[in-house]
C-alpha cells in the first residue's frame, strides 16, 4: 500500500481496507515465494520446563517423581499422565531428549535459546523470531510478521528484540507482559484478556478526525525526513505506518477472540496460554509467518508436582487444540511448531519437592511442517542426568527449525559491527526433517 492509498483508507475507519482487496494481494505474495507459505509457532516455556515430568519420564528411578506415564499413539513412546491429548498427537511430534547447553542462568539461558548465541561481546543478536520473520515475512501483509503473545521479558529484554536487524523486525507484543511467576493460573469462569491497544482509535475520535490527524502526521514526517537522513526516524515511520495500517484493516479481527464460540475457547483453555494458542491459530490463518506464545511459571524450585500438573493441563489443552485446528484447516503441514524454554530441570528432586535449573540434559519438541514426527531423538540415562545418545546443542536445534521452515540457517545479515552474521552457525539434525 502506497502513501496515497494508505491515507485514503484512513478516512474509512476501522475495517476500511476491504477483505476483497487484501486477500488477492496476499495470495499473489504467498504464491511468489514458497517460504511465505510457511509459518512458525514458538511455544516458549518461561522459567525452564521439566523434562522428567513431561516428555522424558523416568518411572523406574527415584528421580521419576510423582507422575505416572501413559501410552501415546506411537508404540513405545510415553508421556506424562497430565498430557493425555498431546499423547494422541505423538505421531506429529519429534521429541528431542538429548538437548545439552551450558547456560543455567535465566537471563543467559533465555538469550542463548532465543537467539542461538550467548550474551557476550558487542553484537546485538536478533531473536530467532525476528530473524525468521525477516526471511519469511511480507511487506504486503497488513498484520505484523512477528507477534509475541504474553511474553515475560524481564529475564532478558534483548532476547525478544530484533537486534542488529533494526526496529522494523520488532515483535508486536500482545497481552499483559512481565507478569510474575505463578501468573499461569486461568481466571475463574472467565477468559484471559489478550488485547492490542494500538488497533483501536482513541476514544471519541471520529474517522474524519483520524484522517486529518494522519494527513498532518504524514506531512510532518516527510518534512522531518528531508532534513534528517538517519535510520532511526525512518524506522520509526515504518513502524508507525504499520500500526496505522493495522488499525484500518479487517485483518485486525485476528486479535478479537470474542468472535470465537465459547466451545472453541473452552477447548483451548481459558488462561493466557490457551487463549494465546487460539490467537496464534487465527494469526496463522491470516498469513502471519512467526508467532510465539509464552506459558509462564516453570521455575519450579519448590512444589514442583502441583505446579507442573496445572501447567501441563494448560499446555495440553492449548497445544493439542492448536494442532487439531491447524490440521483441520490444512495449515499444519505449512506450520512448524517448536516447544522449548531456557533450560531443563534437575532429574533429582530437592528438599522442597522441587526441581532446580539443569542445562546438561533436557528436552525440546518439534512438530508440524517439515518435521518427521512420531519419533524420539536421543536418549538420557536411567537417572536422567546424562545423555547417552544423540547429544544436540542450541545451534543444531535452531538450524533444524530454520531448515524445516525453508530458511537456510547459514543465511547472513550484516550485524551492528558491520560484519556478516549467520542466523545460526550450526547444522540441522537431518533425522528430524521430513
């Protein structure tokens, strides 16, 4: 949309950009590049999820804890009893039980897993979401190319940002952010609120007034940019215009979960994560390439089993419903899903019935498009403390993700140091790719 088209639609109010005009543009754009028919969803388990109580059970060892294991629809693969719906989708999942990293601190681990790089030196690494959105995204889409739903960014703000790619690739953040640990509990009889305040005009502003304000803003911006030829104001203009385009578009209804029936919303779960997964599905339907949904509360140093039972219930409902709906709509084969946090948790149980930080041997899960599901990759010892087969690091994991969505992991961008940097400096795990 050029400036004249944008200003013309501004006077039409919310919904001014017609679906009949928007969808053909989107279809042409998607047809032009196979990568833009692909999507990625990151399910981020903030705090560090326990592998021993989810996807790598140890029922015959004292480290196994209180939970029982259950059969899945893949013979020989077992999950926690608190993941019954996901167990029926194990044929779509690739369980990586042999992930090993070196960062056991929340801040450093978050940066490592979300960017593929430890936080060191002067390079401002982008999040994997920003890097993939840049490659998979479209300038035609009215919606942003990268949406982050209910993130907890207090551990490491930079790990959620665009880094050296610049503000244009920042995520649109949806929902209440930086809520404290324990905020994962659903509301009683209500649905968690996920809103984007910027897609609503100021109260009392008419469409005509909005059009006049945008016209004035456009003239001021052009005048300013003529005399200030630097990157920051131009980047701000791009972001601001994107926000205005979103306000004017019917595509913004992707954020309006009240359109969905109560039965659908209940199926996903009424907490932030469940409703976030529903929003992710709606955004993928509209062509958004990268969406992440956070489930907070996995830092279970005490009372691990009660907390993980609650978290698992939300995870099971949201993730299973997401895959079911994407599959029903023919979108699962085009959408790669990755489940991970900043590290795992100790197999041994501490004195407070909790599990502590453990980056040495833990689990991540891949699913959907480009992934060879129905398998377990790697193996940990009987006590869960050591990797016995298939050791993999963050570089291999993220390189696999890149390959699954059709983006070469060795793709380079120019960093803030002026030197080229690969998205991921590693090779994919070929056994995981379809």
